[in-house]
């Protein structure tokens, strides 16, 4: 709207000059020119109002959709988990894998571990399934469901799911705070580093590949949650901002060109905050996004035209959520409450 106002000021400035010099023009030319300027002013003003009303309408529709989506709590785990940060559903094994920081999120203390949780009722199958990690956060399951990839401060850890053993550690050169992990349909693994504004990539087509910096840009603004939209060949990044003062939006990265664009207008048609986890519905038309310090779950239009609040959990630490598409169920780690909560979504 500001651009429209500036445009009108310029038009009226020129109109004033025209009035001051109208004696130099024939009356007919002066009238026609005046009518033209008035018409253009109306178009500019009307288009600005139309755009503003369009955005307001979309935002209202997004909030209405959030309110119309019924969110029914299914279960919660016992609070035996230790600062659970991320959860991922393995359909082949029908199990939830949960990363537990178990202490400070920046320390290499070997206190971190991975748990196995039942997706049907939230019972803890095995609390200390894989141990010896530092501060594990993001989790991704390989395309063939045989490997679990976990970020661990400056390493990406590869775990054999069948035997629960760590196979390999991939060091991320220059990293400081690896966060979320995601895989695409080619088997490539992407890892965010919140502090260095970097996305790392592990080539899934090369067994001897190493973890390399794939994209680094201040525009990523503290990248946290990652989601791959395979249908549009793009990486969606839920950003946290500065760790000491969280506040950022959602960035969209073209996987081919690596160009970065901001989704919608932060705080108006897309959320702005300490964004953490991000998942998509089955159609990739909406994103589910958690705000860690605000304790909220948002639903966001994938085209950036609006968003709404689905849940306010009234607690800090809503972290990297998981999604079970076949059951339309969201699982949210509550880091400070040491548990997971599961919600069924229904229109």
C-alpha cells in the first residue's frame, strides 16, 4: 500500500504543476489532461485497495480454515523423555524415532540418545535405543527405510535401523549448530546449520560422498526446520532467526538454481517467530509449522497467501514435529515438558 500512496503523491504533485501552468495550455488540452490524471489516480488507488483487501481476505480465510480444522488430542507420552527435539515416523517399522538432547543443546557431552515410541498410544518402546550422542536434534529416515540420519551439533550421524547401531559420522565442515534433517526422493540428505546460515548436503547417489556446504546465505536467517516439496523441486525452510532473540519467517529455496525467496509477507500472510519444525499435508498445499518460544502450531498456505493458529499449547519448547499422513496425525515434541503429544486432524 505504501507504493500506491507514493505513486499518488507523485501524480498529484504533477497535477499541481499542471494547474500552476494551465494558462500555457489550450482549455481543451487542460481538461483532457486533468481527466487523464484523475483516472490514473483512481486506478492506482483502487488497485492498492484491491490488493490490500485481497490480502486481508486471504488471511481471514486462512485463520478460518485453522479454526475449522478440528484438532483432537490422541495421546501423550510419559514425561520420561529428556528434552525431545525431533520426531519422525517410520512406516515400515511402524515406530516413532525421537531425538533426546538430554542437557544443553550446544554441549558435546555424550548424554544424547534416540528413543522408540509407539505411534498408536505414545507408550515408550525403548527409551535408550541408541546412545552416545551429544545433542541430537533433527531426524530423517532414508527412502528405503533402512537408515536413520540424525544431526548432532557438527556431525550427521547415520544409524542402521534394524540393529540400532551407529554406522558412520559425517562431519559438516565449518558447522556450529546442525539442526533439522530431511531427505528428498533421490535419497539426498539436507541438514540445516542455524548459526552459520548454511544448508549442508549428503549426496545419496554416491556411497563415498561427504557432507558438504550446499548453500550459505544470510537470507536463510537462522535456518531450522526443513521440508522437501518434491512436486515443485524446492526446499522449504522454517527459520529461527538469532538464537538469542528468535524471530524469522519461511524461506523457499529452488533445489536446482538455489535461489531463495521469502514465503508471503512475514507476520501478515506467513508466520514470523522462532520457527522450528515444518511438515506438509498430503497435497503440499499447506504447511504445519511450530513456533518454539511461542508454543504454537500454525497452518500456512503453501502459496504464501495466509496462515492461522491451529494450536496454542501454552508452553515453550514446541519443537520439530512429525506427521503421519495415513492417519492425518501430528506429533509435537515438548522439549521443556519432556514428552510428545499427538493430535488427529479432521475437517
